[in-house]
C-alpha cells in the first residue's frame, strides 16, 4: 500500500534509549560503536560445501539464578548445536518484553533451520557447536576479549561462515 | 554482536548479522545485514512461525553468496501485524516522566549502596 509518512518507520534504538535514560536522570548518553570502514570477506567456496556456525546474544539457562530471580552471570560460551537447546536465558537482555517473547528459540537462533538447509544440500553442514556472546556495556571487552575467543572456536570447529543474531 | 562480526570478517570469516535494531547495526558497520522490522527479540522470525524463520535464514544464506561489498543490508518482507510496539517501547511522555525520574534516582541509590557494601567486604 502506498503511504506517506513524515518520519522513518523503523525504530531508532539509539534515539529511544538516549531519551529514556535521560528521563531517568542519566546525563551522559551511551556512545554506540561507529566505524567509517567496514571489513568484508567474500565466501571462498560454494555455500553447499561450507560449514555454517551461529552466534547468539542469549545466555545458557541457569535454573538456580532464574529460581532465585537474581541476575545471571553473563559469560562467553560454546555449546553443542545438536540437539538445539529448547530454551535459552534472555531475561537480562535488552528486547521488547511487552510486545513479544523468546519461548521459541528458533525465533532468535536458527540452528534447526540451518540443519534443514544442510539436509537439503543448500549448505555443507552446521558447526557442531554454537557460540554465545554476552552483550556488554563495554565495547572494549567485546572487541578484545569476546570476539577473539569466538574466532578461536570458529577455527577449532572449521566454520566457513557465521550467522550472528542479536536479540 | 556487530563488533564480533567485524572481527570475524577482519580475520577471513564471512558473516551475516540478523537483527531488528537497524540503526545500531548500521552505525557500527557490518559486511552483511538481514534486517527484519520487528520488535527486538525475534530477529529470525515470529515465534512458532517456522516457515517465516526458515525464509529469513534462507535470505541470510543468499547474502553469503550474493553480496559483493560491505554494508549490504537486506530488509525482509515480513510485517509484525501492528505498529503499536513502535511507540510503546521505552516510551517517554507526560504520563511516565515523573516515574522514570524516580526509578533512575532509586537505581543510582541502590548502586551506590551496593558499591559501599562491596568496599566494606
């Protein structure tokens, strides 16, 4: 349907969160990562021969933390991809808890769908592990601690391409 | 997440970021981005809609094969069904301004107390 709008349709989370935290009295807004240059690596072999991995921002389940209602410790992890986990811990992450839910892991971590694409020959295989990276307020920790570890796991598992889904 | 994708790209691993926070991902700058204009939480498709999820993942795989340069964004054709979530998320208006200011003040107070507690231990 043809429409006219005096504003962009998609939500700017940078604007929204800045205004929200300002209303809570935080005078110093969060500075988001910005780069002028962007690295790009082309696929080096046919997708049907590639092993594809997944990275998620969701955490491993911690029944004890959940039962006690306390905040779970955020940690970097690698976990078996088959079978795909039935649930992951998302309560401490920044997502729209009023509009949706994360009860269906497939809505944010596509392991089962990738397995189907592997079975159909669209991709070579799915990495035996998927990887969890905590969303950290500190961009330094993400770049210097988490990203190199994910790369290391990726090499150990022979991953040729990675899908990264952020809640 | 975008920073991790950039690190993988810098080290020879092709990546696709799937997400719904378009401004955050594009400001950071990534090689390939599958954007679905949904509330945050379901970047791979609506919960329990396996067909939609499979289609979105398929678009990510297509990008691995077809994108030829960095900052390639594809917007998936799916709609959430209503637009109420757009204004409701982290809304600030006259109805909640005072409550938000109070919450912030209380949180800072709790943080100061927790810090003092840690220093005493």
